[in-house]
C-alpha cells in the first residue's frame, strides 16, 4: 500500500537524486574528459561523435530539469536511451562496479530508476510552470489510493 502522506517526498528524493547524478555525469564529460575528449571516446567505441553532444546536453539539461522538477516525466523518459546506451557499453565488462571499466549493473539500475520516476511524476517541491506544467506532467493532482 502506498502511503499518500509520504509518497510525494519519496518521488522528490528520487527526482533530485537522479538529477544530481545526471548533472554530475554531464559536467564530468565537459570539465574532466572535455568535450573533444568525449566526442573522441564516443567515436572510439563506434558511436557517431555528434551523439556525445546530445548526451552532454541531455545529462546537463535533464539533470537541471529533474532537480527543479520541470517536465519530470518527459525528461526522465528522454534520459532512458542515454542509460540504455551506457548499459550496452558496459555489458562486456561484466556485473559489478569493481569490474575493470565498471560493470553494467549501475547504468541498468539507473535506467530502472528513471522509469520509476516516469511512473511517479515530480513529487513534492517541483517547480510549477503555469501553462506548461500540466501538459508535461509536473503538477499531478493529489490522488488517494
């Protein structure tokens, strides 16, 4: 049974956690690996270089949007293909973070967590944008279960 008194706070914690993770990964690609380095890496693993720009934009912009609670469902869903790609890239490394080059369990779990966020919606403390919020699912009506 879902406790309606606390469910919105759980969705909020998940949303902000996912947003911080996405933002951190995007900024790492910009400031640590550098944009040209990230493009080169994508090309070295067989992805087109332009996808690096889309991933950086998705992670930085999507992370900020999730933290704010803007278009939460759409943003979480839009981030899923990025994490599926990361999971596929890590698949040959095996299970577990301790595997050389990192295992596939982390991006796979992150993918599932994003899908859970899609189902939950924004939760508490989401930024409400008049005229846009309802169309993109940020302001869900209060429900009883």
